[in-house]
C-alpha cells in the first residue's frame, strides 16, 4: 500500500504531502463532553430500567427502542464506510512551489 504521492500540476515535482488543516482533523473530545456522554448513556439505561418496572408493555417498547437505536448506529457506520470507499479527492500541498491542488 505504498502509493506514490501525486505530482504537482504546477511545477511537476513529486515532493507533495497531504494537506492537513485543524478543521479537518478529528479533534479529541474534551473531558466535559466525555463526562456528559457517559452521564446521558447511564441516564438512558436508568430510564429503560424504570420503564421495565412501571409497565407491562415495557419489554416490547424497550426492544423497539433498542432496535431503532441499533439501526440508526448501523446506518451511520455504513455512511462513513461509503464515504471512505468512494475515494474522495484529497487536497495536497507541493513542498517546492507551495501550491495546493486536489488529487
């Protein structure tokens, strides 16, 4: 999987690198975001537990909710896979002439 970097269309140099901006990179979540996510997750589990305790119809409702959440997660994951497989054009920067181009 050692692909050669594309040549610069301006100067023809092969000294090119993928362009990385801070906006494009996946930022690590802050501590507060992680804690809120964990809190919301455990709150949802607690609410499902209360639903089981308070209702006879809780099992079918809980199963439908779990199935809906699973299908939503699966669709989101498939969209990411398709975007990667599509081979979107990446921006490169030439180290010799400092020009940006898509390849």
